[in-house]
């Protein structure tokens, strides 16, 4: 669809990004989400500067990503086992 240059602000710093046009809303929503989580953390924790808040947000999202990745991996293993059983049953049926 083409590239687009956008600017997002995170921790009071503007960042210019070149992205695919169809991802514009996604990037803007992500930047907004980071800003909201930083605000939440600023109300709950003592911090020296915004880098501390960014670190907490990054840790939160990295942990969530790893948890989701683990869950998907487990579901993938379960699905592989189920598909192997279906394949075995179909093979037996077609052979017999």
C-alpha cells in the first residue's frame, strides 16, 4: 500500500517513523497505550525520571509477550498431537 512517515510521542519525545500506511493506527494506538501505562505507573511508584517508567512498561509488555508466547506454544503442541491422532485414525480407516 505504500509507506508513510508519522510522528509519535513517547515520554515527551517525538519519534518519526516510516511505516506501512495500513499500520498507522496500530502504531498510534501503541504509543498511546505506552503513554497511558507510564501515567499509571507514575501514580503508583516512585521514579527519578521517565526512563524508569519506560523500563517498567517495557518489562510489563515483555513479560506479557513471553507468557502469550508460552501459551501459544502449548496450544500448538496440543494441536499437533490432536492432528497426529486424526491422521492416524484416517490412515487406519482408509487402509482397512
